[in-house]
């Protein structure tokens, strides 16, 4: 990659960002596509978020990825938020359109593309999502219409009830919120961990105990005890690496107008994880 006076810049903003796999993934794609773009990561403390977005305008960056803790806080500083990001209440991708900055969220569509690529079909399945935070909102937006049924469980029940009410309003779908996990777990065909449990393998309990015959998904993109336990039981198991990949594929297409090479991006992600 040669940086010139014409190179267009896309950036990740978050706090911290040093661990991010996104620069490697996106730069590999830009290079393979022969595009004069580069992707850099900026560590932006929360108090400087407004200034950072002003800087995006002043420096005419092509776009942004936005990660923790700015996904919600960035929204008031943008000109337009698309309907999906508005529903999720968080933006992970910003695109410069003329003088305007438009906020999108590619997590839910990325998740669905990752299922499609693996040949995992929510249609006809009873799906249970455990956790009702931002990631659960993104995937539920699609699962509530694609699956035979969707149920939501969160330790913070009012949070799950708010998501269910929003899904009813926006998607017209009734989503039950069981009081106890055991009410929905045994009958579910597919159960998805949308909590952070598993990020600290020595300390975290399993978010749920999988059953034989279930499809078990984990939005965490590294191997976790839940994934190992589900595999031991012979369950079909997927993790969040596909979601991470495909949200990036969709973001790249929004910035450049071209479908990036997902195989190149996956290889870069795997190299980053090593
Ligand atoms: P979040 O906003 O913190 O939401 C997680 C939710 O799970 C919270 O409501 C939390 O409740 C709840 N929870 C915690 N422990 C629980 C338990 N034992 N049972 C039921 N609910 C429980 O996090 P997020 O941003 O949605 O992210 C969730 C996970 O998805 C993280 O591991 C993240 O790394 C992953 N993720 C992956 C991708 C990808 O591309 N692969 C993208 C986004 C997120 P409290 O708030 O009360 O603790």
C-alpha cells in the first residue's frame, strides 16, 4: 500500500482501539481491490468524542467505524441515522455523503450474512437470545421476522421487555420475555449468547447450559467454554467471527460502493487473532 496525497482515509474510533482486528481486515481488502484507501484506528476518550467527529468533517474522512464506548454517544453528532441504527440505538459505521455524516449499524445484517454463509437457517426454528444489550438488539431486528419464534432473556428483565416492546412496535412481532431462562431454554432449537460471558473463561459461568440437538451461537469471536461445551454435546456451534467479518464487509461496501473480498478479510482476521 502506498500512501499518497490522494489517499482516502477511513478510521475506527473507540477507547481503547489498540487490540482491534479491523485495520488489518479493511486494509487487506482495500489493497486487494486496488483502492487508494487506508484504514487507521484512533483512541478517542469520551470527553473528546465531539471534537473527534468535528475532525472527521474538517479532514474529510470517507467514513468511520465506531466501537465501544462511542456507539451510542456518537449519534447526536451525526446528520442522519438510518432506521436500523435508530432501532438498535447504536451506530457502528459512518459514511460521508457529500457534506453529511450518515450513521448505520451493520451488526445485524452482518450476523444474518454470517448465518447464511454457514448454511444455518433461522426459518422454522424457535430461537432464544440470551442478553438484551446492543448486540442482541441488532440480531433480534432480523431474527424476530426470520425465525419461527424469538424469545429474549436478560438478567435485567425490564431491558429485555423494552427490546420486546420495540420489536412489537417496529417489526410488528410479539416476542416473549420469560422470567426464568429454564422456561424457554429446553424448547429452543437455536440459542444465542449475546452476553459478554465467556470473555473471561476462568471466571465467567456459562451463560446457559446447552442441550443436545440445539444450534448454539455465541457472539464472542474467540473460543469460549460455552462453545466447547456445545461442541462436546454434538451441537452445531458458531461463534461471532462471522458476524465480525460480515459487519466489516457491509461497512466497506458502504464506504467504497464495492463488494470487498470477504475471503481476504477473513484471512486477515485469522492472522490478527494469531
Ligand atoms: P451489552 O450491551 O453489555 O449487553 C449484554 C447484556 O447481557 C446486558 O444487558 C447484560 O445485563 C446481559 N447479561 C449479562 N449476563 C447475563 C446472564 N448471565 N444472563 C442474561 N443476561 C446477561 O453487550 P453487547 O454490546 O450487546 O455485546 C454482547 C456480546 O456480543 C459481547 O460479548 C460482545 O463482545 C459481542 N459482540 C460481538 C460482535 C461481533 O461482531 N462478533 C459485535 C457486537 C458485540 P447487565 O447489563 O445487567 O449486565
